[in-house]
C-alpha cells in the first residue's frame, strides 16, 4: 500500500470567519473542527498520514484560499478535503460534494465521498456532485489546490431536523468521510 498524505481542512478557518451558523447557533468551524480531527485519527489508524488545517492565514476569502492552497502544496499533500455544512431555508435538505469541473480525480473523490455518505446515511437526500468553475462559490479552493480537492456539504444546518440528526452523529460522519477518502486512495494505488 502506498501511503498518501491527506489534508483535512476546516472551512471558514480564517480569523473573523466562522461561516454559516446552524439552528443551534453553532458555526461551521465549531461544528466541523472536532470532526476533522477525528477524520485525521481514523486515516492514521488506517495507515495514512493526514494533516489537520484549521487555522488559515490571510484577511478575506481570496488571501486565505491562496495561503491554504500554497500550504497544501508545501506539505506535498496528495488529496485535500474541506469540511462545511450548507445553509438555506428550514426545509432545504441533503448532501452534496463540490469538485473542480476539469478534475477527473476530484470528481472521483467527490463520488467516493458521496457514496460513503449514502452508505452511512441512506435516508438522506443525495443532491449529487457539483461541478464548480471559477465563478462558483468555492471555486478558488478547488481550482488552486494542486491535488484532487473536494468541498464537503453533508447537510443543511438551517434545517432543524437535519441539524439535530447530524449533531447526534458526528462519529458516523467522521467515519463516512474517512471511508470515502480511503476507498478513493485505494483505487488510486491499484
């Protein structure tokens, strides 16, 4: 087995940016940081190196993304995943995984993560994979990262039912992420 270095990034990790807030008043960063830490532990237990990136430098989105993508490259990461949750109205639901439109490896990583989420959470709506270009939200992270990269949006924090469900299943969510990444890594090394 060829070891891979996986960068697990916590979205909205720059100073002053906590991202969306769920119905309980918990920010994306506060929700996802312990999950990201657990994903790193699970990857390590499976024999892969991982790095947790939960403090971005730079003031503003573009400088933070430029710092993050440079940092991921300096670390020589083989894959990068950024954890988020969606927010819209109280009835919006489901999961989606965003990848750069011209990255087949990013698309396959997104597909593996989506399949894993479906396995762990079969009753949740699958909103599909989202192909992102330069004009779309998240485009800078996905375009500038040198390795396959995905933005994970597993649920809507603005939906009280989904929020409660995932708030009580953080370990399963971490396992779903880790399994999706590991399945993708295994396919790349065969």
